[in-house]
C-alpha cells in the first residue's frame, strides 16, 4: 500500500473502510493525521455516519479546526453539535479570521455568542467586523489580518519592519499603504520592495491605482475581478475608503467551487451543502418539495393531453410521436437556460445586450427547428407511412423550438428581477412551459388540421 499522500481518493476511502472494519484504528489515525485537512474533510464527507464518527474521533485536536472549515455545512454541523464551547475555541484558535467567521456563521446564535465571549478582546473585535457583513459579500470573505505601512517612510524602514514581524500572513504578495487614519492609499508589491534602493520613499514606488474592493461587493463579482485581473490578493475598503481587510485567492477558489456546486445541484432542487450520507428522513423532506413541484407540472401537462383524448384515439401514430416535441423543446430550452444563467452569474448579460441575445437564440431556434422538423417528417413518412402526422409533428416541433429559447432567455432574467434564484427555479418552470406548449401544439394542431390533411392526402 502507498503512503497517504500518493493514494488516490478512492484508495484512501477504501483504506479508511478497511481499517475500521479490521479494527486497525492506530493505522487509521496515522493515515488521517498525515493528510492535508482538505483531504481529511473529503474522506469524512465520503463516509457513512458510523465510519465518519470513528474517523473524527481519531483526528488530532490541533487539526480539527482546519478540517472543520473544509467540510460542507451539513457535515460540519453534525460534528460540532457534540462539541462544547471550550472544544470550539480550541478548534478555532489557529484559523484565519475569515475562516473563523465562516465557521461561526453556520452555528446557532447562542453558540456564536458563547464562542465570541470566550475569545480575547482583539480577536473578538476582528471576527465581529467580518460577521457584520453578509457572508456572500467581500466584507464577509475578507481576512482582517493585513500588513500595512505608511507612505512617508523609505524602503529600508519597511524591510526592517517586515523582518521584525518574522512571519507574514499567508498569500501576502503586497503590503498595503494607508494614512494615519487607516484610509487606503495603494499597495507595494514585495518584489518591488526587494528590488528598490533602500532610501527610496514608499510614496514614489506605491501603486495608487491598484484595485480596492468595496466591502459590500457580491462574492461572485469578487471572483470575477480576481479572474480577470489575475489577482492573488486585494484590499477591502469601506464606503469612506477606510481599509478593512483583504481577500486572498484561496477564498476566491472556494467561492468559484461553491458556485459551481450550487449551479449543478440547484438544477435538481438540491443544496450544495447537502450531506451525501444524510439520514433518510431529512433527505426525504428536502427532496419532497422539488418532487411535488414536478408532480404538479406533470399533472398540468396531463391536463392538456386529457383535452384531446378523441384526437389521440383517432391517430395511433400521434400517440407514439407526440412526446418527441416537448422532449426536444426541453433540451433546447435547457441549453439556452444554462448559457443565460452562467452569463448572468458572470455579469455578461444586461439591458444593453439582452435583445441581441434574444435575436441570436431565436434565430438558432428557427434553424434547429427547421432541421429537426424535416428529420421528424422524414421518419414519420418513411417508418410510419403517415404524411399527415409527420406534417403536424414537424410544425409543432418548429413552434416549440422557437418557444424554448425565448423562455430560456427571458425566464432567468425575470426570476432574477423578482429575487428568485434562476438556477433553482428555472429548470422546472422551463420544463413546464415546453411540455405544455409541446403537447398543446401537437394535439391542438391535430384537432384543427388533421381532418383537412386526411382529405388532402386521401
């Protein structure tokens, strides 16, 4: 067997299961504590409850905080429920302020107050600053531990000051320049400090145009700024320009990962913090709402079909083929919906370009509609030898492939305006629209046109 570092995730999980089943807990303890906290967290999230509890008890106390902050909220809550305030303080003591605040935000208010009361004054004040902002903003992401300097000193003074500190906060690539009232003035990169003459004043080498992020900026917009400008860190300022803290790339990576998980899971009505091995009853409750919503939409489609039973009975081929239209509409609409939701998340869609996007998607829908309408017509004519049904299905296909992109563009924009998450609600609403339009289109056209087409081709 390889060392913990060179084993794959699947092999580590198998090793954990095997060690628990064989009772080799000392070997398991050594393996777990030889891993990075994120790797331990992955193993805990991947383990059923019984194994998770055993593994958690084997993790060294000094590693608990770093592991807990890497876990999703569901699993973290399960493990912290049995920890008292003293254990929580011990777990928190070595965390960065932003991680500490993130940890606390998932706890009940009473526990938060008890934990804050047990901290030293300076540490408590720093955590409370971060807790004062929404967790999904720059202020909620920031770390208040920053290295600041004044603009009226020279490079040699700054270098001696940094050596005196002995250790810099992680991901420090720049020191931040402030005035005597902590107002943000600019930054100086460490590389610039190391390559500049010692007697050079800071005000001459600082970058006063370096991006400072407003504390109330949404975390997704922060992530976009980091991506666009290849940032490692950035200062966070108040509305008045006072320095509050800084955001580092590790926090931005977490935002990007969480947003990706949110987008994927929301399409199925799930939360990105859901525990893979959550107990059955809570999982049933969480999924029931989404399943119930889909059941309602299915009944709506069934109600449409029920209005045309006579038409269906008179044309067996229609009953065979009519499900194709809503299915194709659903796929086409989902493609557009996914692109638009992503565009909204990245800030690529606004009032100025919505009409152009709509024109493009409608043209795409028209071309796809013509292509696949001809394909369906050909299959109906050749395989089923029914030209009339082929024509009806082809027309309905064309109509639904025009409605699908129209809905895919306008629906998420509307949902965002009314403060509903498009990733969560968009899919089920889109499916309802394409199902109803698809079935109503096929069956409505059949009721209106089928007798005339029968006469025409008889």
